[in-house]
């Protein structure tokens, strides 16, 4: 479970007015009462509701529903401005983690399940923010939502917690990517990338954001060229830092890991310096105004 860390408050001249809140609702369920009790005991969704309201501005309220849906699903509705996470999907993630971590305790498996739910929740949050704030994305929205989730996990939590969550997402996609399921014709027509592709992408984002913590991934996935992953994650980092900053009550640009900041500083120094006056004025070379320059 990701425990989101606090962020230094910095006034943002371009910030969006905050007129709404995220509001959490547990819908009554008949078939998943056990899961309802379990999920409520996490306190996970309550923590995310509080953190989001403390850090993100909204022009109106957005409701987060945890509900029985009749199918394994999680989604964002642009018409009703609602995020829905279904008990059926949470159950499937628990089954997957039980297979993957069969040699571990039930507590371990439950924590791993929360990790995958965390990823899915912020994937749907990506859809919500793209819609509500009209964020222009460079490619498919499903892929962009995946990158936001990876960014949140990597940058807004301590290293081990965030990266363990990303890694559990990788194992979950590995478990769900059976050959029969992946190569059905309908999967190629779907807006989502194949589960196997998403597995490699998330492994790449983990490695690119913190190679030292994830130094085993190139060995575990030799088919993937991990030498490109730092650049891939840097693009994600720069894109979301720049686009989240105006809609945050705090500054997204102050949340980078030490590794990320040091790497960018070294790159800038190797090119003969950077925007030194602007950096001094705005307090950080990662401030969106400095990045723009």
C-alpha cells in the first residue's frame, strides 16, 4: 500500500481554482460483503480521498465509488464524473496475488493486492484528470493513464513502498497474460495495450525511475532493452510534473526522488549549465517555469 508523502507547499501563479472535492462512497453489496469488510479495514480509499483533496484542485466534486459491478472492472465516467472500482476486480487481483505469492503469508498477499488496486485507482484517476482539466496527451489515453499511475507510485511515496507496488503490478500483468487470452482478436482491437506489453512497460518505468532498487529486472526480463528506460521515464516525469503542477494545491515539481534530481542535474551540467537565474528565482530547476525555459 502506498503511503503518500507530504509535499512542500509552493504558491503557483497558474493554479486552477479549487471548488470541488473527491468524495468516497461504498455502495452496498450482497455478493461481496466479505470483501467490503476487508476493503474498508484497509483504510486505503479513505487515505487517498484525504490526500487527493489536500493536494489537487477540482472545479467540481468527483465521486469515488467502491461497488459491486457484475463484472471485473474499474472505470472513470466522463458523463457522471465518477471513478468506480469493482469488488469483482479486487477479488481477481487477490486470486492473482495468491498464485504469485503462494509461499507467503495471507497478510503479504493482501498487501500485494492493495498494491495492484493502488495502481488501478490512479490509472482511473489519470482518466479523470485528463478529462476534467483537458490535459493534452501525446498518444492513447489508456497508455497515458498507465504512465500517471507509474509516476504517482514512483514519486509520491517512499522508494520501497512505491516500487514494490509497481513490481506487484508487473507480476499481476504477467499472471493475467495467458497466451489464449492475449491473442484473441478482440484484444488487438481493444484500446488497452496487451497485458504482456503493459507488464514490460511497467517494469521499464520502475527501472527507469530507480535502477538501483530494480537492478534485477533486466535479468528477470532479458527480452526487454532496459537501456532506454531512463529516457522513457524521464519523459513521463517531465510530462506529468508540468501538467500536474497547475492543478495541484502543492507543487508536483518538488516530489522527484533524489536519484531523478541528481541525474537531471548531472545531465544539465554536462551540457554546460542551465537556466541558473530562473532556477534561483523559482527555487528549483524542476519548477514548470524553468522546465519551459
